[in-house]
C-alpha cells in the first residue's frame, strides 16, 4: 500500500481494520449493514466515507485504489452471492481487491472441529447453525479470475495467535 492509496472496506463493521490507515492519513471508506457499528466507526473516523448499506449496494460514485473485505465471505448464503460481491468490489476498485480470511473448503472438517471445541468453552448449548460458514475452493477464485481476465494471488494465511488462521486463505486481485 502506498502512502497515498485510498482504501474501501466491504463489511467494515466499526472500522477496526480501516482505523490504522485512517490514522496514517489515507482516504478511507466502507459499508456495513449494522447501524450501530457504522455509527461507532463514524465517531472514530469522522472524515471517512462510511455508509449504512447492504454489501451488494455500494455506490460507484467514488472509486478507491484498494477495496477489501475482511472476514465476511464466510457469512454469505451462496457462491452466487459471493460472486456478485466480487463484481461489486471490482467495480469499486481502480487497482486492487483483497478478500481476506476466506475459509478453505479443503480444510472444512478440521476447521469446524476446532471451532466447535473453541465455542464449547463459551456456550454450553452449541448448535450446528452457529458453526455454519460458507467454505471456498481456491479454484473457485482462480476460475473467477480467468473469467474476468484479472491477475490473482492466493496466499495461505499465517497469523500468529489466530486459531482459524491455518484454515483460511487470502485472495489478492490486481486489475489489468
């Protein structure tokens, strides 16, 4: 990321991921469906372009250098929905798209087992619905890149201290 790059986040929540960039003077923006979280983000980043919006409804009035989604793709209802969000992210970006913390389909069983053990410590009455995430094949993103004629890099995640890291990967798309 260059010091002058602008950054936009799909599913920005309260802005925790954007805040360090905002503090360094980057133009930042984001959307989230939670009014409470967007209002918190607006308090800490008063000059940011933050909107209460559905993830499929970002306006194209302002384009950003880097558009990202961090730890939101697992909550989507289907691969078709995920693909539509990928298109929206590409439309909003002038250079790069980063889809971070994507659950790896190849490691789904191990991931769900680890998450069920972790959740057992927090809740006595776990239900399978609480563990339900959408998992992705790396090839799904590779095929999307081929169809859209874009460069893609898929990187296995390696975040120290993050229990889910070994079950996740990151996708970096560079537009031609």
